[in-house]
């Protein structure tokens, strides 16, 4: 289903297996906690939120997302332990309330990461853990071609906020240290995704970074944009089948004792 906010749960999950890899790598960084109280910021359609709750045995799990479409899809994953609500993860803060603040592939959409991480860290109880994963792939042609084409076709193209917002890995290590996380792990990892063809990269980004163009372009403009985008991107990548899609991500974890 496609909604006014640009997010389509079905399109996003077209590459669910590939998108899940960093999620579970992030989960593996967690220290075991008995029945933790958890918040999943940027929970999407809630499927992985429910899986996280079961995996770590949470006593309560709150999933928050700004997309009405995603939260509507998340309803089927609600339970006695798991609930969902619409909210702004960049402004979210609940002082001294959670054992784990978890944010997988979501913080890149909000600005001012030092301020955001400060809010999230203050929401942790003593000994609490912070686990965050963000893409760091803004220099891939999939992003660069989109920005170039938008400049040509639109009077006021929406910016690539992921490119603007995401910091270098070492900056996150500095931020975690300054926030008092005496234990931390920060790494840049390249995920190797084998797609059926280079054209599938178009379908991948239609579910993420290209969503910002859909509403301002309108139906006809969106279709034309995608056709031109596909043509230009394949000219850069080559119309290869299969296609190796290297995707860089930053994974970070911290604990304050």
C-alpha cells in the first residue's frame, strides 16, 4: 500500500532479508538483561520490533515511528508486551526510563545527531544500553544520481537528508564517550548484497531515499523521474545481472554504568 507520507511497507520489505542483516548484527552487540524495558525508535512496520522483543525477552517494548503507514502496518504485531505509536524520534525523550534504546536504520532521517543522542542517552536507566545503526552509503551512485536529476527537474528539490545528517564513525565514538558511555563499540561495515540485476537498486531506493520526491512530483512527475533515474543509474552502474551492491553502515553500541 502506498500512502501520502511516501512510505510503503510492502516496497520497503521487498529486500527484507538484506535489510535484516544489520538489524541482527546490532542485536548481537547487546549485553543480556533480564526482562528489559525497551523502546525501538523508528520501528517501521513493527515486524522486527516484535522479533527483537521475543529475542531478548523484554517485559515491555514500545515502537515509535513518524510514518502513519508504517504504524498502521505494525498493528498486527502488537501484543501484551509490544505496542506502537506515531511519534517524532528526533524529539523523543523520557528521562531515566529504559534499559535499552534501540534505533535501527532510523536516526539518519533526523538532524543534529549530537542532540538526538543526548536525548536518547538521558532516557536510559543506570546500566542502560544504546544501540543504533545508520546507513553510510550516501556517496553511492544511487544517491548521487538522484540528487543530480532532482536538481534538473525540480525548482526546489528536497535535500538528501541522510547525506546531511550522518556523521563519520569516529565522531559517534567521540559523542558516546562524551555522553558517559564507558563501554562502547562503533564500527563501519560493508554489507555485500547480491541483487538479481543492477536495476534492482532502483527498487531498493524507491523504498527509502527516493520517497522524498514522490509527493512533490505528483503521480506523473514521479513516473517520469523513475524512468529517467533508472536510465541514468544503469548508465553508471552498467546493466549487470547479477549485481553486487556494497552497502556501508555504521553500527554503534554503548553502555553507561
